[in-house]
C-alpha cells in the first residue's frame, strides 16, 4: 500500500477516479484494521465522516465543490473543539466533554468541504514530547511500534504516517508539531504566531500556541496552511494579514543565492546521535550544492531556551488550566464538602502527573516573592532570544537547525525524569518564544530505518519564503515518498 | 533552588490541587530539580532588557460594540455536571 497525499486525492476526486464516500470508507476501514496497533485516535468520527462525505459527493455532482479539497478526509488533534464530537485533550477531566460549538479552524475545514475523520491522541493538554502523557494510552510509531511517535501531536503524526488519514492538524507550543513530524517522517509546520486563529484551540500557553499542518509532503502543507490561516475577529491575537495561495507560489524562488544561517550553538554535536548529525551535515551540503550560502552565526541565548520556556509556558498554563475546576463542564469529583474541596479534588483526580507538575511550576514562578525572579526574568530572556533570531534573520533568509538530537526513542526511556523529556525540545522551543515560523522536513533515515528531519525557520509571516525553500530542498533530498513504514503494508 | 514540602503544599493550595503525601514528596524532588536547572538564567545580565510577554506588536484590539447571538442557555449548560433553573449548580461557596 502506498500513502496518498491530499493533493493526489483531490485530483482523483476532480477527475472522478474516486468519490468522497469511497475515500471515507477506505480510510475508515484502514483505521479499523490498524487502530488496535497504532492507537492514533481518541475518537473515530465514523458516522460524521460518512455523512460529510455524502454531502461532499452531492455538491460535486451538482458542480459545486466548496474547494479543490472538498471530500478529502482529515484528522484533527483532540485539543481543537469540534461541535457535537467529544473533545478530550487526552485528559480524564474532559473525557466526556462535547463542545457546543466549533473552533474557527475546524469551521474553516468544514467550509472547504474537508471530511473530519477523527480526533487524534496527544500528550494530555499538549504537555509532553512523546504522547506517553495521554490519559488514554500512548500512540505507537508506525516505523517501529516499540518507539514513541514524539509529542505532543503524536496521534496526528501516527495517523498520517500509518496511512489512516492523508493529512492532519497538530498544534505546536514548543515543538509539538515539528518533533513528532521528525520522528514519523512527515512535513510539519508551525506558522508565525497569529497566522492561524487559536479560537477553539484549548489553550496551553497563549503567547506560544499555534495550530499547523502535518502532511506527507510540502505541497500538502502549503495547501492546508492556506485553508486554515487568516484573521479571526474571535481571536484578538490573530494577525490581520492577507493569506497567500501558498501552494501556487511553491515552485518559485530558487535556493541559489539564498543565505542560510547556521547557529553554531545548535551544532556543537553535544548530546546528538551521530547519525542525526551526519544527516544534518548531508543536508547542509545539499543546500550548498543548490547554490545556497551557509552563513555561520552565533545565537548565544539559545542555550537558555529550555529554562526560559519552562517558566513562560508553565506560567501561562497555570492560568489557562484554572478553568478546569468541575464547575461548568468536564469531570467533577463526587462527595465534596465545599467549593475549594470540589475544585482541588476534581483537579487532583482529573489531571495526570505531568499536567499537575507544569501547573505547579507555573504557579510557583508567578507567586508572590518569586514573580520577578522567575517569570519576569524569563520574559526578559525571551527578549534576548528573540533578538538573537532578529540578528540572524538580518544576515540571512532562513535559519537551519536539527529538529531533535535523536530519532524516535523507546517508550518509557525518558519518562522517569521530567527534565530529560524537556531537553528533547532544545532545538524547537526557541522558535515559539520568538514567535516566527518554521517547519520540519524529512531529510533521511538512520541505519535502523528511522526517519530524521531538519528544521528551517523564517521571520514573521514569511511562510511563502519558508515553503519555497522547503519545496526545493524536498525535491533535492528526494526521501519524501520513497519509504513507508512496514505497518503501511498491513 | 530547593523547594521544601511546605513550599509544595503552598503551591498545591494556590493551584487548587489536592496532593497525597507520596505525591507531595515526589513533586518536591522534581520541582527542586527543575528550579535548580532554571537557575542558569541568573548567569545573564538582563538590566535594561524589556520583558516580551507577547511576540507580536499589537495592542488594544477591539471589536465594534454590536450585539451578536450567543450560545443558548441549554447549549451553555450542555456539559454541566449539575444544573438547576438554568444555572450551574456547585457546592456551597460562602
């Protein structure tokens, strides 16, 4: 079995080779066969998908498709609210929560005729780098089932890599799209902060979160980014900037003459799997062979990313997760005597350990007597990190970085020590702190056959330049679409 | 920076999280480890550096003061663990 891109399926729908109902049935059947193994989904939307597919075929028969992608299935990370379909954030505290409205991005998918096929598994409330923090069990990496798919958008990665959906949406607060994309051999893009509406994305860290595409190739990422982007009056942090047709411009702009910054602090080799280093070096050579100039830069504050992030993000999370208290929705603890006991026991029973840990880190960092020493200091370091990015982007068009120090690791390997897990994200965190855009591009495989990706970053709202460079590099590297996980042949 | 069990109990109270003794012990160890790690930020001189709370240069984003259609009462209550007379019902507050 080969994995089909959304743009390939769109062509098949347009020329009548297939129908939306046939596609929905094929993917649902494959999900039924592979879910016991992969566990990508918290909720499979069987009835909803078939109904949406029927409506799509009717529109197409009447000559009125809503978009080129009308009828193409899509999987959605279960921290984006979907009207009438439970949205759990992979937490017991929202296990039976059924939203009465759609988030803006979900609404845009429906308005384009896409067929939501299921809600995917994540680390609880998007807190984690392996999807092992899900309250409903871990998702498995289709490339090797003993390994994690990364996180927090693990289920969104496994369903696409495992052929259960042609593309999916993830969310990225500190690398949660890019790192699982690297572990599962996918393209995953974090848009510039404000490019995509956060209305309906259950907030983890309000100044860092973004929804983004997880796809089999750069063209699908470009197409999906155009569908989901845009100003939203319901999200006061969304940017009022026009949305280009990113896919239409993809093949323009050559890498020849482009300046690619290589921050030396990301290339010390320290803590890196040597096979990952080799693939990143090979990619650098490939860029040179395409005529790009590699510019050595220093971004001296990158080494403080983990500390800065784990104060800023946790502080914001402690505030955002205060709403989960059993009062208006979600799980409520039984037999409590008063309101404070109800709140405290509901949250104790409803949240998993990582969520509690991060809420407490954030609360401590914000508390009286510690606020300046931790939270404000971290915000000042954030300014220094952002300035490093600005200086690098003043000298170059793009920044190159590894995505992860290592390929997918074994389940359980990093769960005993929270800090060991946090250090997985050393190459991804700083982009969210700066607010700029970046993606993971598959760049090769280890000798064990595991995918390894690299990152490219661009400045604010420079997704066009980023995608053009990624597309050129994707063609030149030539690994995308050449291998599929063994599970894909089931 | 080392946290004591008392510190963790205080943070748990502020966070409205009821912790058992074993949990308190475990979180005390873990939070100590994490707060010791973040001390590396003290290596930096941040004098005169403004804090960045928000990555985009935006302020005062307002909308027109126009009434829109909200969720209905029943939609808003649809996930309520307990409800009464069109309101959310919770244990005694005062």
